[in-house]
C-alpha cells in the first residue's frame, strides 16, 4: 500500500518492520474501530514570500476519535507534554475531566484560532443547545509551525476548509506525507508531516488495536535513525548543499486504542509514546513542542443521563505492558512513515524540503542488516551458569 498520491513507499516497503506485533488492516490509526481521518491540502503559488498573500503550503487534518458524536458520547482521554513550546487547545479540560468531547484538528501554528473558531461553528450547527442548555465547547486543535515553506502569517485555512475536513472524515487507508496539516512540515529536514501506523496486541486473552497518527515537524537531519541505523549521518553529505531551517520543530502524537482504559491509564500510555520520538533521533529541543494525546474508544461517557450513573469497563494495570511496547513501536513507525511518504516540496523564497531518498535508504538498511548478522542470543530461560 502506498503512502501518498505520488506512490511513495511506506517504511515496510523498505524492508523495515518495527517491533514484534502484527499491524492492523491498513497499518493506520483508523484500524481502531470508529476512528476516522480526513485531510484538506492547500498548495498555491510560488516564488518570494509576500506575507498574507503566499505562497501557500499548508492544510488542515481532522480526526474523529470514535463512532458517532463525541460531544454527546465522550471518550476517556489524557495527554503528556514532553516539551511545551507548542499549543493544543482544550488540553486543560481534557486533563481536568479525563474526557475528550470534540473532534481533533491539526493545523499550522498561526491557524489555531481560525480552526478552533470554525470547529465551534461546525459543532454549534449540529448542537444548537451549545451555550444554552449545554456547556460551551472548547475544541481540540493542535499545531506545528510550517513557516519555513508556507506563508504562515496569511492563515490560509478557511472555515470552509475546516468544515470540509470534518464532513469528510472516514475510516480505511490514511494518506501520509505532505498532506493536510502536514503539507508544509518537515521530519528531520525532509519533506513529510503526516504519518500513521497500528498494531494488534493481545491483553488478558483479548486482541485489541492501538494506532497512532503524527503531525511530525521535528528533528535534525544528521540525527535521524531508522530501525536503529544512523541513516542521517550516512546520507548527510548528499544534502550538504541544501539549506536547512533550524533544528527545532515540533510533533503532535495522537494515540487511539480500543483497550478499555481510564484517564490515569491513558496518561501513562501517553508518556510511553514519547519514547518513540527519541528512538528516531529527537531530543525535545528548547524551541520544540512534543505533545501526546491518547484516548480509548472502549467506553463512551454520555453527556446526558437519566440517573446520573454510568458503568465502564477497564483493563487491569498488570495486563498493560504489551500495549506500552506496541504503542512505542507504532509511534516510531508513524514518524518514519511520514518521512518516507514526503514528496520534494519547494515553498516560498526558494526554501526547499527534499524528499527522503528512499531507494538509497533501502540499500543502506540492507547493507546494515548483512553486516550485522550475528548468532541468535542464548535462551533467556536457561539457568545462569557461573564461570
């Protein structure tokens, strides 16, 4: 399955399978039942930056966290901020209530206000009682900065774009790379902002799914690691002539699962997801924002109730370790899928984010595997034999 409209490969097409767990049907966050995604991509103009006019290399991505209407039937959610030079609206409420009650929107930094306003309008049309019989609503909108390629000051995402993204959310394959909110983003100084992946994992005798989607805009090219191989250093010379923005950047990580979990458990899961950023070569730079939001689709918490009580299911903490492992794997692969899918992108003023040279990378990964073939380790079950 290709990752982008241009037929770019995914990480597994390069012979890399992260971790030991099987992937879901589409190897995407939408493998978690009910989760739906849609992108609106905006690419217009070329040449020198004219603030407010273009060129435009941006977009918006909408994620519906579960089947049905999250405003009326909320999901348990939690977050973790590894480094906070970024913004996610509604995060304080999620941490206070432990619930997510709106779609999740991804966009460029300076479009956060515009996207939040358009999402309020979209929700208000569907729920005219908002601000009257219902509480007011704070939509979840997360951002990264695409100003190296995009006319960010122009705030080119419109209310119509937001409505289109929300109206079109769907299950199935998710397009990756330079699409939606990821259009003008870079991962380790290569083009590509949207990536996704999923895993199947058995807990307490039941097979569950965990999936992630990233808006990836971080990393220093020289530090890139793929499957533990220092690919960034190995290919750095080829791109020495290509100017780069600063090393700082940001990443928004979304993790969804159908494992029945509470807010506290999802908070722990979010912290584990951050480990994947370090696996790929990130280090949470001073001017970078690494923010993770996780939720479970297993329990739906109704806004309205006749008796003021609601019964939920949860998994015991003692069963969760395989989920932690699978989550780190899926976030790592999502980041690398964003990188693989990115197409060469020229933004304003000649600024360029090159595509990852996937054929060369596949060759280097294969060489590394051949050079590091070793005998399998002794069984961990054998008793220790002192010398």
